[in-house]
C-alpha cells in the first residue's frame, strides 16, 4: 500500500470514490474495529486539537495503532479547519491563527489549476515556479500580440525566450507568462511576482521560436493561438485547457485575516505605483505605500511622451538644457504622483526619488536615437558619444540614486516640487494625503544634508506659491548601502524615517550581483553552501546584523525614527518575522503579498511578543 | 614683499643669488640687527628643536618679531635635518623618525624633475598625478613602439588616450606614461602606481592622435620622437628635456629607515608577482609577499601561450575538456609560482587563487577568436555563444574568486597542486620557501570548507608523489566581502589567516564601483560630501568598523589568527596607522610603497604604542 501498487479499501461508505467503490469498506467489513478506530481517532484529535495523519494495522482481527502525527493539508483546508475548530471552541484564536502558514495563503489568493484535472493532463514541460496560481490561455509570442489579442477579447499567455522592460505591457495584458530562459530573479519572474501573476520561467525543454511563432517540445508543436495551461505555483506546463479553482472570495478568508490582525503589531504597506495597484493593495489590507518608484512611469502604456522627455533630459549637454527638459517633464511627474496619492488618502505614501542609473533609459534603436538627436539639435555621433559616456562597468554600484541628485540637483528639485505641489493641491481640494520623500542609495549623512537643502528651498517656494505655511511631509532615506547601516546614528540626525532596501543590501553584503547569480547560485544551493537564496529569505547572520545595527544606531540619535522595509523580503514570512523582532514599524511588499505579510506579522507577534 | 612684487634683499652674503646679488644684505647694511635676529633665530630653533619659518620687520632701526612657526621642507630636507639634529643630540631617535612624513619618502624614492628647471620650463598641460617622480623621454603612441624603441636603446614616454591590459608591456618598457583620459583609479594609474612609475592621466587638454602619432595642444604639435618631461608627482607635462634629481642612493635614507624600523611592530610585505618585483621589494625592506595574483601571468611578455591555454580552459564545453586544458596550463602556473617563491626564500608568500571573472580573458579580436575556436574544434558562432554566456551585468559582484572554485573545483585543484608541488620541489633542492594559499571573494565559511576539502586531497596526493609526510603551508582567505567580516568568527574556524582586501571591501561598503566613480566622486570631493577618496584613504567609520569587527570575531575563535591587509590602503600612511591600531600583523603594498609603509608603521607605534 505504501508503495502505491495496491488500491486501498475505503474506510467507510461516505469516502468511497470511483477508484475504490468496488472494494468493501472497513466500516462494513469490520464494523467493530471501525468503531474502535474512529473512537481512537477522535481521542487523538481531541488530545492534539488538530487533524491527525494516523497509521494502523489490523492483524488477526485486532487493531494496532502504529503512529500519529499532525496531518498535512492544503491552504484552503488549513483555513477551513482552523475556523471550524475555533467556532467549535476546540482551539483559541491564537492557535487558529497559527494553524495557517503564511505561505499557504498564496494558494488562496490566486486561481489555481484543479489538482484533479492535472492528474490526467498532458504535462509538456517543467520550469521554475516564478509567479503563483494557474492560468489558461492562447499562446502569443510578442508583447504587441499579447496587447492586441487581449483588446480583441482573447485570453492569452505570453511566451518569450526571456522578457525585458519593453515587454511589460504585453506581460500585463497576458494572464500568464512562460519563458524558456531565466531564473527566479529574472525580469519576467520579478515583474510577475510583483503583480501576483502566474509565471513560469526557465522552461528549458521548450524550443521557443518567436519569429516562427511556435514552441517545439518532444516532437510536438504548439503554434500561436493554441491553448496551454500553466501551474505557476509548481512550474508545470500542460497542453490544452485545464479547469481552475478560485478561493479568493471565501468569506472565511476575510474573517481569518481579521483574526490575524487582532494579534499583529507590525504594519503592512505595499509597493505600488499606479492607482490600480494601490486599490488592489488596499483591498488586501495595505496600510500605506512603502515604495512608490518614480521611474515606473517611464515604462508601459502612456509612457512614450514622459520617456522621451526623460531621455532628452539625460542626453542634455548642459544644465540649462537639462532644466528645460525637466520643466517639460514636470507636469507628467506631478500628475502621476498625484493620482496615486489621491487613491491612498490619509495612508502614507513613500515616494522614492529617481533610482536607476541614467543609461538604463538610453534608447537602443537607431530610429529612437535619431529622433532624440534631432530634438536636442545634435548629430547622431554626438548622441552616441554622450550615450557611451554614460556606460558603466558595474552600474549597480555606479552613478545612481542620491548620486544623481548630488551631481544634478535640478533632478531632485523637480521631483520634490512635484511631490509637494501634488500634495498641496490635493489638500486644497479638501482631500487627505501624506507623502514621504525618500532618498535612495544613501551612504553618508552629508548626501542627505545636501538633498535636504534642496527640499527646504523647494518647500519654501511651494508654500509661497500656494499661500500656505507648511506642506506636511516626511523626509527620509533608503538604507541599502552597508555604510549607511554602520553610520545610521549620524544619518538619523538628518532624516525622519529609514526604509531598508534589503535587495541592494543583500547584493552588497554578499557581493552578489542579482543579475549574475545564475552562474553560481544553483551550485551553492546544491552543495548547501547556502541553505536558501538570500534574495528570497533575508540572511539574519549578515544582512540582519547590519539591519539591527542600523536600527539601534538610528534610534540612538532619533528615538521616534520611523522604520520599515521595502522590497521582496517584506513579503516573505521568515523575513517578516525578523523585521518584527528587530522592532520595525512596518514591512512593505507587492499587493498580492500583503495578506501573507499580515499573517506572518501576526505569527511573529504570537511567537515573539513585543509592545 | 608678501605680494611677490618686490625682490627681497638677501639676509647675508652667503645666501646671495643671481636675483638679489645687486642688493645689499641685512648682514652688511644693518650688522647689529642681523646679529640680533640671528641670535633670536637660534634661540627659537633651540626652543622648538626644529627649523623655523620666522616673520619679522625692522622699523626705525628696531627689530620686531612678528611670528614663528615650524618651517615647511621637502622630503630630502626633512630627512637631512632630522638626521643632523639627531647626530647633534638636539632631538632623540623618536623625534627624528617623526620629523619625516611618510608621504615625503615618495620624493626620495623616485628621480624627480628639478624644481629650478621647472620654473622656467614650457608647461604644455596639466593632468592627474597618477604615478610619482619625473621622467624624460621621446614620445611614442603604441605599446609595440614603446617596446621596440626601448629595445633600440631609446628612452620613451608612452602616450595613449587611455591604457588597457594589452598595453602593459609598453607601459613597462616606457619610463613614463601619459594619457588623455582616465582618473586616479584608471588602468594606467593603477599599474603605474604599482610599479612606482611616473604617470600622468587625464591630461584632457591634449588632443592625442595615436593613428597620426601626434599630440596637439594650444596650436603646438608634438610628434613621435619629440621629447617631453613629466612631473608625475604634480601632474605637469613640459615640452623638451628638463634636468632630474635622484635622491634614492642617499645613505642617510638607509640609516633613517633602519632607525624607523627600531620602533615599528607592524610587518610590511609587498604585492608582487615576478622575481624582479620581488627582488625590488626585498631591497626596499619587504618581509614577505602579501599578495601574489596568479592571474598576472596571463598579461605581458611570455604570456601568449599560458593565456591561450587559459582561454581554452575558459571556453571548454565540458569538465573533461576543461581538465585537459588545465593540465596543459599546469606547468606554466607551477613554474611561475616557483620562480617567485625561490626569490623570497624563507619569507612568506601569499598566493591568491584565480580572482577575476573569466570573461575578462575572453579574446575580443576575430582573429584570436577563430584561433581559439579551431583549438576547441567548434565553430565561431558557438565560441561567440559561449563568450556571450559569460557576459555579466555587474562583473565585480559576479562569478569570480571562490565562486569559480566552487563551480569549477578542477581550477582550484590545479592551482593548489601547482603551489604545493612548487614548494616541495624547492625544498627538495634544499631551498626555503613558505607558501600561503589564499582564497578570494569569500562570503561564508562553507565556501572555505568546500575549497579546503580540495586542498586536503591535493596535499595528500602531492605528499605521496614526492614521498613526504607534509608540505608546510598555510590556508587562508581574503576578507573583502561585508558578509565575511560579519561572520568572521565562523570563517576563522576554517582558515589560518585573513588578508583584508579593502579595495573590494570599500566598493561594497560604499556601493561604489571603482571603475565608475568618475561620474560622481569629483562632485563629492568638491562639495566635501566626502573629505577624501575612500579608495585612497581607508574610511574608518565604515570599512574600518567592518575590519575591526572581523578581527575581533576572527580572533575570538582562533586567537593566533594571522591578519594582514593587501591592496592600495596597505601603502597609505593614515590607513597603515589604522591597521596598526586594530592589531594587524602586517600590511602589504606595492614595492615602491614599502618604505612609506615602514615609516608609517613606525609613526603609528610611536603615536599609538601596542605590544
């Protein structure tokens, strides 16, 4: 039976199914022993106050109990059992909350492929489970087609060798994403996880021909328009359409989350940059935005004009040219921030100033370059020269974040003006809003002093323009550079909040470029040189030490310093527990991770209570 | 007189010169006041036991003393005065040692341009003082020409827009290097400083035309073969030949260094990879090699064959192909290590295992690529594909150092075999040698355990092959990743020594890519957001904290842990003082910095005594 070569007899008449209905049940065949087993089972489950996985044998008409342990269950089952036992008074609230693992919520938040359907389906490939849930759709091979087909009312899966920022609109349009290359931190995986979208990456067995618009695998061919099903939670690709299960609208889920919140002390915010994402996150219980990336507006629908102006600014030859381009860009930036601030209302919104190195935005195509050269009244070779000058060997540690603000103060100025004027305009319309200005990539207090001087100047100008005494906001910084952690006492003299950027902090603490770990991380995990990917689970022995040091030092000079974390770790249960234990005020994660973080924070308070 | 518009009268007859010989001296014109002044001067210099810079005035026949302070002096003057005063019993040994600043030794170690000659010379451009001393030579515009002309007995200056590793032989052949582009940490600057060679980089005013073999500046043209003079200490480029001063053979210098060594407790090693550099460093007082970079052998004269084999290894498609290429490479690696171990004798030699990312060695030219493809029996497109696969976004934090050793254990194996077999062969020839195996880019103990297993296996094999019980060596690691500092207690359980790589540690602590700081560091220094370049002077507030943490933690689990530093900071006086204060055993720096480090270490012990 354990080997799976015999079909077991059913326990009772109620649990008969099509595989075993021809077999007699224990209840019928040995009714006395069945009653005895049932009584022992009840006694065990009462004792452990949990569902049990019991092993027994019957020899010569006598029942022998072999083993009992807590039974495994799906997320849905865990939630249902916990709420049932709570309402039956078998367990208390705290125990009910602990009965569901935060990771299990993922399953409840996304439609999933029906496991019964999977059992008999045609599995064509396996890949990495990069974005949770299931998705069924017709395959298309370009972002443009994904957008076009979706507009035509079709449901599509976007299939690519790998994705890049130009594919973002297509990824958004598709119900699922499938790539042949890339790891758990590839572009496709990061974007999909951020959206909570079903995604499988690195399905290497598939020969993807985006020009010929077909997939070949094991002699089978799937062409544009053919239907596939993705199980993004397990990384499985199936031919044809499989049925799906949706558990999100379960009212018990809503009740359970309320219960969890009774214990939680850590606040949960979200990383969002659009009114839509902000609304989704609020529905999931987000208490603010912990990371609004200003640069998002240069990607995706409607980004053509601001992106062009940004590029013009980047390629300017002088400060006056740069200021002229920034003036043109200004209304877009202000409008973009204002829309999300409006949705969030009184909930705080942390807006990060421009972070990426400028050359990320330099156009690659000759056509776009010549258009840009024309707008700048320079020739193509001069544009190429300026683009070449921006090239960096290690852009992750190059001219980005606050370093841009120091060398080009006018960029900081424009952004802070946009934030403050958006806020004062909303307030003058009788609306609540609470912006927090966040400086990225800080390594030393003097950088923040430099930028604060700009913020103060802009604030005074905006107050005078709008006839107010003050535009309420906070001024703070990302803590993502080891030096910032080590000198956090000085830094906290200048800023009102810290937000840990543990993605970059992990990069620098380990000396691991996230874009390049594919070359060695799989071997590190195989050989258990690393127990887990430190970009998924915060490494308490190193990154955690720097975080704790920064918190201690920061609060030593500013006891009321507001402290949070943004980035992937903010939605990972083990990392959320750590954030709770070191005394952060909040975590921030992508909208679909908000319930996971809420439950993880509740568990953390139950297991490690703090005031 | 202070404005410099009047020629002052000479003080006495002895100090008359061609500018002032027509003027009466104070000694003749006012002999009584001259005697009075002379007596006061003697009294002041006796009191301060140092040369004084005195201001006075004479009004209505009366002498008024205005100010006195310690007089500024050149390095040569400082040394001479200190040794004179010591021999006259005016000051004690300790004071004599403190009278010369470590930085001033630079001047004594390199021939310099005669300041008198500079005053009337034709200054054509200014650049950054990247390599100290002066140099006169005929200009050439390619590394090949530099080598060829030097072989023909000419003395040349190599002029380039910027340099790269292919220029190294030309740079070595030239007496000085001049580039139009690049900063203090450009390739030219790093290489030149390592060799103590005169070098000026970033002389932007020069229009360098390497094809036309000429320099244009301010309407003047200098063609191949024309003579220029470089003052690398100050970054000045002069037309024509200026006279030079050489102070290195001063016996007082030798005596002074002996005196300094009486105080010093910190050992001083050198970074060297050739028998020649090793000998130079020993002459300068180096007590060992703190950093022998195995990869050096793939650059410069005689590197063609090993470089080709290395490339073959890198581009191999399987472990067996890679092992075959490593076997071919092996005799070169062993021979190279053996030659330097032989020169160093009983002095310890720390050999660092392969550090750079492999793609650094991938050939760029089509010709070299096709040769390589042929040797590997693959076509050009396959070679291009493999090369492309090695490309990284942020190579500094990519697949390098111990990460190579983990994914390709056979590379580690070959190198450790070379080290141990070179050592046992030297010893069997009756020679002393002491190799220390150093693993680079370590972030966690498990990496070192993984590599140690290889070292033990190779050690056992080599012992058996050579019929010995043991091949004495140490096993240690670079500490250059923040995580290594934070977990140094665990790491020290596995290794016998630490060598701090504060170049990389500074990169990761600040999040500054050394190759890319040109975009913002000048602004940071201008605005004093940073007081100094942290790659030149170790930042005690951040990198220093990590270093001190690592030392405390490391010695907590292994009290006799040997600890040093290698890299640029090891030859910078302020950083050497720090290394002394935190209890390191040695610093290691380029050969020409060894005397500077020795004196800095002596000062450190005098100012901050330790046992």
